[in-house]
C-alpha cells in the first residue's frame, strides 16, 4: 500500500476476505455469511491487528487473513452467546437463534470456527499462529462459563470479573496483537527474550480488550443514552455485575451496603424508577464515575506508553488516536 488506508477501505477488505473464507452454497450458510459481514461494525479487532503489523514494518498481506480469522472466531462466539443468553436481538436486529432456532445458531457458530481454523492452516505462519487462535477459543469458553457461574452474584470478586473479561473480550484482542508480532517478525519461536517480547504484545491486546469492556461498563451507568443509542442502567436492570457495581459495592458499608443488596436481589425493584434512583444516588455519593474515569485514563496512558516505545509512524499515530477515543468524562 502506497498510502495509509482509510478504515472504511480496511473494513471492505476484511469483509471481502470473510466472504471468500466462509464460502459454501448451502442457503442457510449463505444467510449466516451475510449476517457475519453485515453485522461486523467497525472491525476494531482486525484493524488493530493491521495497525500493529504496519507499526512493526510488515508489508505483506497475511494481516488480511489473521484479521478475518479473528472476526470469524468473534462472530462464532456471538452466535453461541446469544443461544446461552437466550437473546432475541443482536445490535438492534433479530438474532440468528431467534430467526432460525438454537440448533442452527450453534452449528453455524461451529461452522465459522471450522472455516477460520481451516484457512489458518494455509497461511505461511500457521505453525506459530495456531496456538494463538486456539487459545482464544478456549478462553472464550472459560469466560462464558465463569459468567454463567456468577450470574446475578453481587459478591463476584474483582479477580473473577477480570477472568471473565479476559476470556470474553481481552483474549481476542490479545490474539490480534500477538499474531501481528508473529507475522511481522517471523517469531514462531525463539529465546526467552523474544518470547517475553511476544508476550508483551499479547498483554497489550488483552489490556486493550479489558479497557474496551470497562469503558462499555462505564457507559451503561454514565453514558449519554441519545449518543450511545441505548438505554442506560441496562446492566443493573438485568442483574449483571460489571466494573461500576464492583467498585460501588466495595465502597459501601453498613446501611448503604444493605440498601444495595436489597435492591439487587429484588428484580422488580431493579427495574423500577425507585431502584434506578437509588443506584444513581449511591453512585453519585461515592464518586464512582470519577473513580472509573480515572481508572480508564490510567489504563489508556499505560497503553500509550507501550506504543511510544515504537518508532514514530502513521500506524502508531492511529493507535494513539484510537486509545484517546476511549477516554471518558469524569462527570456528565
């Protein structure tokens, strides 16, 4: 590429690659392929992978394949999650399980995983990449199982929340940055120093995935409903414990803590104006928005520090801009 590509052009290239990889003339799988391509959004994971390969000086085309494989794994996890969660909508549209049934959704997810792994075997760096992507599939399952185990559990420990986020979000971002290192440096194996550097790239991606999730958690309580195009306090209404609720729970003592527990355990109260006003009051009195905004800012600056260890380039600059976009206001 002679000039840095626009994100829209990158999304188009990933979609074209997905179209070729998925293949199949079976009508139901054609429908699944259309679902995967049309519902892909900003393709932030594969674009991050591409930026990292460019930042490391790679000029080949394997980034298209790695990014597309990551998106296939992501899409498969969404199909499976919607079945587990009994979800009827996905990004404002009916989910595949709602339209076609749970069996079709599960088997379609399996098919997407198979397409991704099959294509992976054709790549020049297949040997080094295989454990990276199979680890993601394993971690996604662990994250979902842990979330199911702790569903509605207000006593969820921060370390277990972190394990859930690592599995469901961080692991795939980590695979994108780690695979970028492998493709760009030919680092399928090597000495301890090279393996530590490779792990540093995976850690960056995992931290970035954690940051995306914590920011999403933040916006559910403190976001602008119009700008985000979704109602706030949905996690509270569903009884889904996320980072804001963990920070609030740990900040409360005595009567205030008992009020929170009472509201949390009563589904009717959680979904009432009274319950929402209670949680809003507790969040405000304990400065939870400020604490989370600071936590997000610290994480953003830590990731930026890692990026600035690399030579100046357009790819590094775009990653820095992407990270700045994750900062959140301290107050509404």
